[in-house]
C-alpha cells in the first residue's frame, strides 16, 4: 500500500500516495481547485461541493463530477479541473452558495480577503439569477474575541470540526435543517477555548471575524512582516499585519514543526497591549520624587555612573524570560564585565538548591513535533492548557493516538481528553512522585532513598508507573515539569524524583519552558551559574530569590513588572524599596516601577525590536523589528550596546542584532540542549511547604507577561475573572465560608480582600489564589501557607 | 482524527442514575446495547424519542442536556439532532401532531392544498397549535411514502392519498 502511483491532473502527471484525496495531490502540485469546507488539518466533510472536478479511472469516466476533497486517487486516474463539465458544476455550486449569501462585500469585514469573494470572481457568474428574498440569521455573542455575522455563513462547518477535532470541545454545532440550518452554540455562551481564535482564520467568509480588529483596516492596506510569538515556549510562527506603523492584527504562519497551522489566542490577540495607554515613551529620571523626562544621553550616562559606582557583588540583574536572546546576552555581558555575576531570568522559581546540579541547557526533552507520538507522559505541576496551549494540543494528539497521560497537580485540570489526574496538595506532589518512583523500584541516593524503598504505591501510582515503563520500553515516554513545579518550594526534589522515575522507566525528562526565551536564557548566559554558550559560569552569582532576600543595593529590572512577574511580589517590592538604586528598562510605565525605580528606560516591545527566541526544542528563531517603538523608546539591545559604550566596555560595537547573534552563535557552536543533570540532584531533602492552608498561585493564561495583561480583549475573556479565592466546598465550610463571602487573604503584612469561589477541583487544605493578576501584588510565594479571615 | 470514525465523547460529571425514570433508562439501555460501547451516542435518536414521549410530546433544553449526559456526548450534538429531525419539538405541543409532508412527491400530488386547507380552516400556521388545543400542525420533510402521496402523519400513524375532506374527517376524529 505504500507504493506511489501516478495520476494525471489537467494533463500533468502527478505522483500520489494511495488513499490520498485528489485535492491534496493538486495542492501539492500547485493546481488550483476551489474549496470552502476542505482544510488539510480537519476531517473531510465534502459538504460545500465547490471542489467538483471531472474524473475518470482506467478509461471509465465517473458518471458525475466528483468532489476532489473526498475522492481518493486510484491507478490510471485522470482528473480535469477546468473541463466544461467541471466548470459547469463549479458554477452551479457557486450559484447555490450565493443564493443566501449577502452580496454586500463593501460593508463586510472580510471583503478583500474572502475566499468566497475570490472563488466567486474566479468560478462564479457575473450576474445573479436569484431575485427572491434572502434568509437572515440572528447573531450570537461568542465573547470578546470573535465577532459573528451568521447571515454570511455558508455552512462549511470548518469551525464546528475545529471544535470537535482540534480544540476537543464541541462549543459550536449546526442546528436546524435545510434552509433553517445555522451554525451556533444553540444556547448562548462565550466560546472559551484557548485556541478558539483559529476559527477566524478557518472561516472562509465574513461570518466569524476578529472582534478587536473588525472594521479597523482593509486587507489591501496591510503590509506583512514575519515574527515569532513572544509568550509561551513554543515560539509560534506568526505574521504581523501592519498599517502605517501600527500592528493591526496577528496571523499564524504554517510551521509543521512548531505550531502547525494554529496559534493560541494569547499569541493572536496580545498585540493590542502594544497600544496600551501606559507605554513608556521617554527616558524618565526621578528627581525630588517626581518623574522628569530626559534625553537618552542623560539617562544612560546616569545609569552608567550608577552601575559603575555600585558594589558589583551587591548588584543584581533580573531579566524577563521573554527578553530576546540578544538582550539577554548583552545584559549578562555588561553585568559580568562590571564584575556582577548576579543575573537571573527564573523570576517565579523559589528553590535554587539544584542550581549546581541542574542541566546546563534544559529544554523540552523531545522535539515539539515528537510530543504527539509519546506513548506515556507524566506531567508534573503544570496547568498545561493555559500555560502552553500549543503543547497541550500536541499532548492531546498523543492521547487520542493511544498515549497515556498522567498528571500530578495541586488542582484538577479541565482537559479535553482522557488522563489520569493525581490531584494532591503541594507536599502531596512529592509524595505522589515517591509513590510512582517506588512502584518503578527507582534507585536514588540521598534522603529520598529510604522513603522510596518504604513507600507502598497506590494502585493509581502503580498504573502510572506501568504505563510509563511500557512507553519507556518503546523509547516514547516523557516526564515533564511545568510552571507550577518550578514555583514549588521543593522544585529540586521534584526534579530529582523526575529523573529517578525517568531513569527507572526508560523515559526522558523535559522542562516546559515558562516563556518565549527560557531556553535561550541558558544559551545567552542569563543565569547566575551559567555563562554564554550554556557553559558553567566562572563566578557563580546569586539566583533571583537571594538577590531579593538579602536585598542587592542596585537592581536592574529588564522588561518585567516587579509586583506581577516575580514569584514573591511582596518580598520583591520591599527589597526594591530598600535598594539604593533601581534601574528599570520597560515597555510599560507601571505604577510598581514608578514606586521603586530611579530611572526608567523605554525599550521596544514585541514587534518593535529585532531579535531571536530559542523555543522549547532549542530552535533559534529570529525576527526583524516590524514597527518603530513609540516615542523615544528604542530596541533593548541598542540601549545595552550604548550603555556598554558609555561604560567603555570592549566589544560593544555591534551594528545590528545579527552581529550579536553571530557572536553568541559562535560561542554556542556544538552546544546541544541536554537535560542530563550536571550533578546529583538527589542530595536535597524536601523542606515541605509548611503547615496550614496552602496557597496555590497559578498564573492565569492572560497574566503571563506585561503585554498580555494589557490586551483588553483577552482580559475580558471568561478565563480572566476577577481576583478571587477558590476553595473546595468542604474546605470552605470548614472555614465557615460560603460562596458569597469575601475574605481577607494574607501572606505577609498586607492583606487583600477577595470573593470566595467554591470549586471542587481544588484539593482540601488548599486555596487557589492566582498570581500575576491585579490583587495578587501584596501576596507572597505562589505555593506557600496563606491565612484567611472572613471580611 | 475525525469525529466520524471516533465520536467525540464527553465524560459528564453527573450521576446518571438520577436522570429520567428507571423505565426510560432501561428502555434507552436496550438501544445502547445495539451499538459498540464507543458508539453509545448512536442511541441518541431513540433516546430523544423516549424522553419526548414521556414529556408530553416535546423536549426541554434540560431534557436534551440530560440525554447528552446519559450518552456521554456534547450537548450541542444533541441539539443538532433534535433540531434537524421534524419529529422532535422544542416547544410545547398539543397531544396530537398533524404532520403534512411537504416534499416533492406529496407537493406534486396536492400536499400544498392540504396545507392551505388546514391553515384556513383551523386558523393555524405550521408549527402552531390550534386555539382549542386539539392538535399541533406541522410540515414534515419527506415521510418516505411517495408512492401514495400526499401523506400525512398523525401521531404514529401514516395516512395516504389524502384529500382535504378526508383530512378533515381524520382531524375531527381526534379526541
């Protein structure tokens, strides 16, 4: 069955695989066949009938034109896409499709980039014979991201199939029959899936359009620029659509190895944050308590003086993990040239006891593409759908293909596929892994050895262990550590156990990178123990938590908001308040920066700078600046270069990011991502999270960084409710609380008032209180005890 | 992956033994047993029929949702089925449903006349119930009785070769 066969399309000989559909062969050969319902990533519906072609096989013509999307190729097949019979069929279909479709393209948002418009021009008649009334369909409200105009719908059902097959949630359906058929939710509700924006691209007409973009520009006014999404560790390939120096919208670019054809809503709609009112547009210096706009020269001279005068050992550089590779490289070069080894990008990590033994260049462990062929995956501490929407989609594919997914998490996730969920409190995560390790007879040295030897694994843990072992035997097992694991006070222990489980089951270990350039940070050397080229640093500096615990006197904040992006905002703000000098480079002027900084340098955000991101599987993806930064803001790498010049440091003579990249690439020659630990992680005893009610501080999907937090449409989605405390109903009643109560939550000196939400996905003894959102600024560690009083 | 060869199952977190009555559950179960376990949702049509009958001839949204739960399928997939077929109603109906076939064979053989006749004589539009509540008048898609068109379905009985007078007599016979 694997033999190739040759068919003839429009007189051209084409090679095809048996079972392939005619349209797939034609697409590969560049032969145009009109279509609406066919999409290469979705199942075949064959309901639009636009792709009708004339065909014959073995000299016998098919009696009727056949749909190219649903007709498999066969030996001796001859296809004619433009024969009189085919053209007549296509024209007929087009006439039917246009019976009920409004012919008011000038007032439709899709006008100019509409598949129906294009195909009607190419295959339709110039005049309509239909003079009767057209049907009208009431619109539904699909929420803040997707605008609807259902009268324009031609029932291709791509959106319905996307929901069923890709998203795994049937939010949309085709109800009614014949002329009364309509696409909708039937019962009005917001479309909430994190990949739902893709139905905007799938819709061949103007029925589903982007709500934030709607009626703001026309397709022919836009110029295109390729870029890389700046949020999660996937580095989805995107295309920016720009008009007059403004990003109007973001579309996906096909890259089978990275994002296939899709992008997450976070990558699609975050661009709106670029137009936020609080963009930083001038270098600002604090004088007598007031912010004064100054020239760049003045601001940078001041910064250079401050950095030079500062005690290098008590200086700290905190770099956002979505800074570009070039920014990270220059920042660490500058810091280290000044004798400061304290540089870190692991803003939410709290346990650094494994630093000396950690792998030097941690990554996903397998290629992104290989995730979907894993047979057994153990996911530890990750709310995977909000954290890594595209990787969650790959894992869903793995499960649908028969793979087994087990999760160890401090709350139950809503997944769109079967999975074994071990829902435990934070300390229980360690216990659960010990159980799985015990079931696998895993051997470790150090304090966990006895616990693993003594443990009596539960049947669930044994089943998880068995599925990992079976997958590992085929070389298709994976143990993944997510963002909640990284924020865990016993992260090192979780890592040690992951390695033990992986070794005993033959699986690999992988890290889910928290942000767009988390892997790149190790290559650039934005770590206290790792220098450029992922080599051990000569002088080991302080990790982020220690820079803030015994506060450094001079701190540089690169691209982050200290009250939202750091693991312990209360501690961070206190430390920054005590520091002698805080220098902030930021695209946004946040109140927290205004409160603690002495100098604010405006740097370009996503789309406004050239650079490189290294994604979860270690692929370097470079992009160009597409629009100018607002006002006096400048790309971050230029700011660092000039700063280097002002400090008279050698080597800061780069003319563009390509030069920086080339220098770093030379330094990274032969360096491969590798999750093999550099030392023994298992010598670290668990400290435990402490006693009492435990906070689970997850970072909601649209709280990941400053840009998404400023996208109004994303902030209005159901995923971003108001700040609240989620408790298991039994836990709430034990605390004397109901779901209408408000509580005062406290992790340090300052408390915050929040409503209680009852949620049986939260384990007993825990309270889910999100991090990175308004309301969480005065709280402490993401996973730590929290006190609560009725307010 | 296609939801044609692998139906999208949704595991609903609800106790199935509280849905409907034990008789209805048993009746649905006999239909479920006809299909492979992963194709449980194939029983959606008989399930809707049973549930509609027990509810006096029409389906509420709650009942459709309950069917979705019982068959572990997405709610919207049940709505799709219930809104497609003319034998399911989503609004209250009278005890009797008079369904006149409006498809091509019946139309050529006089079903339009039957429809006009009912509309005028009983002052009721398709989909409506007569003022006295005697019956609900519906147009139905092809009843599959083309040979003996025009056909009308009243309750569960087919009547064929109908004229307006014959239809009147049938309607007068309804309790």
